[in-house]
């Protein structure tokens, strides 16, 4: 692991390569990126387990959401990666390192994969890459990952990537399609000092 970086020195436009994937910055000016962002957030399987903070229903709201994410990246609050295939650059999904706290050296990871990219360990491979980037390039010590209770797929991804189950957070996220009701969350955590997973 590289040395600890001083606050606000995280790279603003990194490109991360490995496991047959490239993680790059999203481009709100790209029609392809905006379309992928829209499809990801309106996918029924995504909506079953997640309720976005911003309502995304069309191209305009997708671009607005993506621009807000870009502002968070520019401010150093998060890094939202577009997951693409290294061979052809096809957009496969997103993975983000959110709520970056450079004092406590922790952050929260979230991800989704487009329907056509599922079944290829894209989530697992991108989570391994993003975690290593967060430890090595920002100098974070702890990463957290939470998913709705019952989401077995996310639980398996977390465990394969060395994120240990740490307990159940009561009422930790919104119910599907609701902002006035809550459901429990499985909390997983991984430290920079934990053993490196073998990979997919």
C-alpha cells in the first residue's frame, strides 16, 4: 500500500484498469453515458433493492443526476466510476466511493450493473478494483458496504471481495419506491489491513 495522502489530494480523473475492466469517470455530456445512467437507475431489479435520492425517470433527470455526481467528484466528496469493458469500452455499470472522510479515512461503496452485463462477475471485479484504488490512492483505512436485507447477490459479492458481515442496521435505507418507509440493511466492512481477496 502506498503512503497516506494529505486531505484533498485524491486524483480527480483517475482511470483504473484490472480484471478485464476499466473504471473511468462518467461524462454528463456523453449521450451514451447518460443513457446508461438512466437505464441503470430505472432497471426493475435495481429499483427492487434501491431508492435513489434523486428521482430519475428520463434523459433530462438522468443528466441532472450525473452532473450532481460530477460535482461531488470535483469537490472531493466522492469518486463515481463508470465500469467499462477493457476490450471494447462498453458501459457495464457503476461503482462509487461515497462520503469520503479523509480525517477518519473511511468511505462507503455502492454499485450497480446493467442487466446485459450480469452473470459475468462485473460487480465483484469492479469492487476489487475500486477498493484497492481507495486504499492505495486516497489512503483510506475502512470501506463500508450496505445492502437491503434479503439481497443475496450483493451479500455474496461483498463476501467474495473481503467485506465481512458486521451486523444488521435497523431501518438503514428506504423501502423500494418509498421515501417514507424504511428497511433493514446488512452492513459489511473491509479494512486496508485485511487480507487481499484472491479475486473473481
